[in-house]
């Protein structure tokens, strides 16, 4: 579910952004499916984007996951990609 939300959000922002994040993940031998367990690499990939773009992506992901706020793993995931 988280991987789908990440991919959907990145595609909404733009194919170039999606590609850039995907390439950063690939450099670490990861896919979008791995982001939930290894949010630090996603955070690194997002930090490589322009600050406004990163903020927009994190906010969109947060909004999509809002209904699961009571899930501690998702809360930790959001904290990790928001640093």
C-alpha cells in the first residue's frame, strides 16, 4: 500500500521526479516496495529534489496515509521521510 501511494504521488508531481527518485533507490538496490522498511533511502532521494517539491511529496503522502495515523509503523515511516 505504501509503495503504491509513493509511486502515485511521484507520478502526480511529474515523471522526471518519479524517475529521479527511482534511480536513487536503484543505486541502493531498492525499489518502491522497499521504502516502507527502509525509509532512510527514500528520505535521501527526496532530499535530492528541490525543497518545495520534497515538501509537496511528503505532504501528499501524509495526506494519503492520514487514515492510518494510529499505526505506529506508519507514524515512524512518516517521521523518517520528513527529517
